C-alpha cells in the first residue's frame, strides 16, 4: 500500500508543476499541498522537499513572494537534511526568484548554479542566464 501512496504523491506533485506551468497557480498549490500531506504521512523527505519547492513556485506564480520564500526555505532545510542536492538547488533558485532584492537573490543564484554544476545538470546554464538578466 505504501507504494501506491508514494506513486499517488509523486503524481500529484507532477500535476502541481504542470498546472503552475500552465498559469493555473491555484490548482498547482492544491496539488502540491495534497502531495505534501501524502509525502509527510509516509516519511518521504525527498518528496516533501519537492512538493515544498512546488508550493514555492506556485505561490511565486500567483504573485505571493512571501509565501514562496517560506516554502522554499522549508524545502531547503529538508533537502539539506536528506542530502537531496537537486532539491536543494531548486530551493536556492526559488529563493533567488522570490528575493526582495538583487542583493538577496545573488547568493542563492550562486549556490544553485554551483550545485547544478556539481550534479552535471544543464539547469546550471539556465540559472546563470537568469542571474545575468538581473545584472
């Protein structure tokens, strides 16, 4: 039964990302909240970090930077505790995007770029381009 719940949680997390990317942030928030509940219920900390990052991204898309920062900060702590490096990088990128100032964003962009680069992911180039666009 745990496998079914895990699959359901990951499906909801993916649906949340899809809805957010389609401009339906409120639906994304709802799906990520449901995924978060399931991940927490069966102790999937990597999934928890993913859904927290998804909540941050959805709140940012909805225009709520403060809520985005709260969720990305919680995702960062969770990812650091579990060693989920890709989620850690995603949280830093989210914190950079939701930052109140360029000065606040810069260290998060730098850390996200470093982690994505260490993982060999092309996302590092995308994040570097975002940072360059701020300068």
